[in-house]
């Protein structure tokens, strides 16, 4: 359940960032019109939105591809911001045309309109929010483990059982049951036999 919620937050963060980036590129057109000098910012904003949306589809392919797409999206959004801010920077350096009915000298641009200023402000805010929301999804990708971690196997040794029974008699090799031990018979006490005494031996003298 936790893994599914992490994937949902990951996908929705990239898609939400893509939607915010695309809407941010529409604000200069909405407030300034198609003839606005900052209307061209919708092109890099759309590229950034497409790169962020692609992150929501290819994040399973690896962290490198996701990080590369996020980098492309960030570059596109920054380029769109620089393209918008280049207009007021040029007017600040070169100068702008004076208010009518005075004639405008050649090489100078007209001042920014209220619609252009408003569209630039909204586009800048939406671009920053899209970058941060996409970074949240990228952070989830890099914090997600590559492989599920499993607990190391614990080695359990059963306790040694102490046996109190006496050793069983050895079984014979032929498989027959050993015969029951017979009680040892007591021998009778040894009695000395009395022999009769022999008469003394009388030797006869030798005869000639």
C-alpha cells in the first residue's frame, strides 16, 4: 500500500508540474494578446511541460533518464523566462519611445503595456512553481530504493538436549536382538581331600 501511494505521488507531481508549466506559458497570450512581444514564451514553456510530463511516464526506466528530462524541462522554462525579461531589459538599456503625440525615434521600442506586465508576472510565478513541484517528484525518484531490501537471514541454533538415560546396549551387526544377561553362578568352596599315609619304604640289601 505504501509503495502504491509513493508511485501515485510521483506520477501526479510530474503531471501537475507539466500542467502548471503549460498554463504559465498561456498567460502572456491571455493578457498581452498574440501581438505581444512576450507571446513567444509559450514555445519554451510547452517544451518544458512536455519534458515534465514525460518524466511521469519514464521514471521506471531509471533515475538517469528522469533527471535528464527534468534538466531539459528546467532549461526550457528558464529560457522562456529569459526571453520575457529580455524585453524590459532592452527597453531599460536602449530606452523606450516617449508617450504620444511625440514621435518615436528609430531603434526604440514602445513601453510595456499593462497586459504584458501582468502576463509576465503570472508566467514567472507559474514557472517557478512548476520547477519546485517537478523537483519534488525527482526527489521521490532518488529516494526510492532500487531493490526491495530483505532482512538478513538469522541463524538459529537449537539448544543441546541433555539426556539422562543410560546408554543402550550395542546392537549386533546381524540385526538379532541380544540375549538377556544370565546371572553369574557361584562356585562351591574348595575342600582339600585327605589322602592315607603310605608306609615307610624298606630297602633290601643287595645279594651277591
